[in-house]
């Protein structure tokens, strides 16, 4: 029996040393004053993913809090940039350069004011669409060809309402509950994206 256990240990050790294939980034701002704000929807989603994987995002590296997880046999880096939203690309590009991860293997989760809480959309690539976190990542990677999951946080009450005030405002309980209720679907969509089934993920979960 001891030989079997030794074999399991060797397999586990080999598995742990497999190459890191993807980076999953949740965008937000560090600090207690920004907790549970609309702009921190990405942080909330990545925390949920870490919890489902049984890991913690608590190591400091690449100007971010990071943790490693295994999803669908892929070894992935979970990341919460601590650069503040407008400089998110600094953290993402450092990690991508270190692990030699191409843009198409970097998945970004971020807030989206065009959708109501509880809705999310998956995109293979695209422009920043006015989102400063995405803009910074595109600038630092030199590419917009990275998948992103756009998490609905609700539209401004009026067109004149200050955008910064809206995204830095706290999510009302009902909105926060609607957002978190979809985190299971967000995780399932990640599983599809990681197994090269992004079109299926888009068709199934983008609603």
C-alpha cells in the first residue's frame, strides 16, 4: 500500500509543477473604502472563484494579490491588481511577461454599467468601451485580444449623473445579491472558456 501512496504523491508533485496556462483577473480598487462598490465587481467575482477552488488570493506579487488554482486541469493564476483601476495593466502585463502568457489566455472580469445586476456578457476581445481598467490593460499588453466577462452593476439613474460617483458607489443589497447569484454561472463559463469553448459560453451564459 505504501508504494501506491508514494505513486500518488509523485503524480501530485508533477501536477503541481505543470506550466501555468492562464491568468484570470478581477478588476477593482484596493482598500476598505472601495469594498462592495460597483467598480469592484471583478474583485467580488474573483473572490467567489477562489472560494469555489478552495484557495486564497493573499500573496503579494506583480503589484497585485494573487493565488493559484486548478480549473478544468488548467493551472491558473487568480489576480486582483492593487494598482487602482486606472493602472490595472501594470499588474497584468508584469504577470503575463513573467509567465509568458499570451493575451488570449488572460481572462478579465470587470464591472459593466450597461447591464443590470445579475446580467453578464462574455466577449472574446474588443475595445475598452470607456472602461479605464480595460484601457490600461490594452495599453500595457499592446493588444485587445483577451477575453473578458462584463458583470452588470446597473445603469446610471440619469445620463447627467457623475460616472465616477456611480461606479464608486456601494452596490445596494438587492443589486449585490443579484450579482453574486450569477457567480456560479460565471465559474461555469470560465470552465468552458478554459477548454476552448468560448462560443458555447457566450451562447449559454451571456444574458
